[in-house]
């Protein structure tokens, strides 16, 4: 696991720092677990279906965070989570005021250790993380982003047990 974490960290931090388009913070909970993450955002230069007031675009999000178990089952752990996720977003074009959006994504996460409490084990460090969400962009340049995400993480039945975990999250991002 240590070698994989070093490799992922080297890949994430080898990108030119000035190319970062934004940063994010998330807080959430679910399945007797609290989670918190910070992230970096790299916007895509591509947009699709731009004919009306809405368009499809996206961004890469690299994140690092922790999960803290608080189950009555005992043996609660703190998990470290590193993730990389391509996020597709259906959003209103940049207009004055608030601009709503909806998003969906499937990304990759590495976690350690591979259990959060006595009743929830993941069996592999590699996890898929998919989410759906919605929110609002606001500010003079639409630089602020406040949203909700429902996220599910599991190993995709690579190995048993595959209990997975669900989080309800609030996310705030700032675009440079």
C-alpha cells in the first residue's frame, strides 16, 4: 500500500501547480462514519451541447481525506483516502447571479486501513468512488461553488467482503 500511495502522490503532484483551477473542501457522514476531504480541481477545456442555456463540461478532482468510524460495534478506525475522479457536470451557462448544476462521476480511491470498524470491512485498498450531486455556482465570476453529493465507495466485487460505504456530503469549492 505504501508504494501505491507514493506512486499516486508522485503522479498527482507532478502536475504544474499553476495549472490548478480551483480547490475544494468536503464534509460528510454515513454508515457510522464521518469524512472530510480537501481537493484540487483541473477544469476541462471541452464543452458539449452548448446551443442553449445549458452545457455539459467537467473537471478532474484529486482529493485527500480521512474517514473516522464511530460505530457501536467497536474497533473504530481512521482511514486515509486518496482519490482521483473525472467529474461530468451539466450546468447552466455563466449568467449573472446563481447558476445551478447537476453532476455525476466514477473515480478511483486508495484507502488504508481496509476496515472502519468491527462490522465494516473493505478487503482491498483500491476502491471505486461514484457520486451524484447538485449545487449552485455564484459570485461575480461564478468562482464559488456550494453543493451536495451522495457518494458510494466499494471495491466493485474485486474481492470479498465488499460491504462498501455511503456518504452524504456538503462540498464548497473556489475557482481561481
